[in-house]
C-alpha cells in the first residue's frame, strides 16, 4: 500500500502537466511526454521518501533494525534453577520486557525439551515462526505484484499522455490550418474585389474618353457649320457691296422694280446709299477679322491640316 500515494501523485501530476505547470519540476505543457513523466517520477519518489523517513528515523534505532533483521525469529526462555541452570534460546518471538542475565550466557541453538512446559513452548514458537515466514513470503509477493502494477500503470499513463499529446497537437495543427485557409480565402476575396474595382474603373475611364471624343467632335462640327455660314454670309455681303459700289458710281438710284414708288430726291437717295455702303464696309471688315481668327483657331485644333 506504500505505492498508492506515489502512483496517485504520478498520475495527477502528469494529467495536470497537460494543461498547467508544476513549479520546480519539468512538468510543463510545452515539454515532451518523457520529460513530464520523469518529472512525475521524481516528485512521486520525493514524496515516498518523505513518507518513509519518519518511520526509519524515529521509530527504531540502528541496533533495533539489526535485531529485527537477524534475531526476529528467536525468543529467550528462562528456566528454573532446579530444572535447568542455563537459559536456552528457542524459536519464537522476542520478549517485550527487559533482557535476562544468566551465569552461563546464551545459546544460539534450541535445547531439547526437559519438561512438558518447555515442549509446549517449543511447539508453539515453531508454529508461530512458520506462520510469520508464510506472512513474510506473502508480503514479499504482494509487494512485487504492486510494483508490477505500478510499472504497468506508469507505462499506460505514458502511452495515454502520448496519445493525448498527439491529439492536442493534431487539434492545434488543424486549427492553424483552418486559420490559414480562412486568411487565404479572405485574401482571395480582397484580390477579387480589387480586380472588379479596377475593371469598373477602366470601363469608366473608357466611357469618359468616349464622351470627351464625342464632345470634341461636336465642337468640330459646330465650328465647321459656323465656318460655312460665315463664308456664305461673306459671299452675300460681297455681292451687296458690289451692288452698292456700282450704284454709287452711276450717281443715280437704280430702279430695281419699276412698280416701286421711289423718291425722286437724289440727294436723299445718295446719302442713304453712302450710309448703307459704309455699314456694309464695316461689316465686311468685321467679318474678315472674324474669319482670320477662325482660321487661326481651326489651324490650332486640326494639326493634320497644318
């Protein structure tokens, strides 16, 4: 039964070492199973030594231990002087009282019985010795059995701790793999979102370029229309200027339509013609300046033409 406490200590410390640390030992979750088992054996042996130390120190002296080892199966029997003057040693248990002194000393061999009392004591002590020998043999066998059980339990505990350590390591590795897979999946989602955003930005940029091109084309068409209109207006104004100059050269009003009722006052007609001619001339100059500016603008907008 002395191995029960060390066994419990060993199992408890190894189980505790799977999750926590035992101070001043090698029992730590970060260490290997063998190191934790060695730490448990050290702690169990220390407690076993502390448990057995008081019995070895305080209960018996060294001489008492020697007496138990070598004289445990001998008992001193004191005989009466009339019957036998010497003290003989017979097998049995030691007396619990003070030692006996005789004149002839002790004999290490049992004497032959000389009386019925001595014969009865000798047979009783022999039976007790046989019983004690059988008990000692049974005790030795039981200690061996307990030690074997202790070794088997330690081996099973080590195997169980290795299995538990492998399971815990596999679970931790599986958790790390899951975390890495989740991080990889999130990274792929971010990359996919970024590519989608980039594609949408490219489409928007292309639409903007198309809109700018359409606006430039519309401006160019408007400039072309304005140019053609100004050319047509210039031709019309040139015709009117020619008509006015020809009328001024004749110094008389030209009847365009005979049915019209025109004032016969030539002075008024000439003044009116002069005003119209001046207005047309100023308008022609203005149109020429505008045409020159439009030509410059057109040459800047259309590099291929230059």
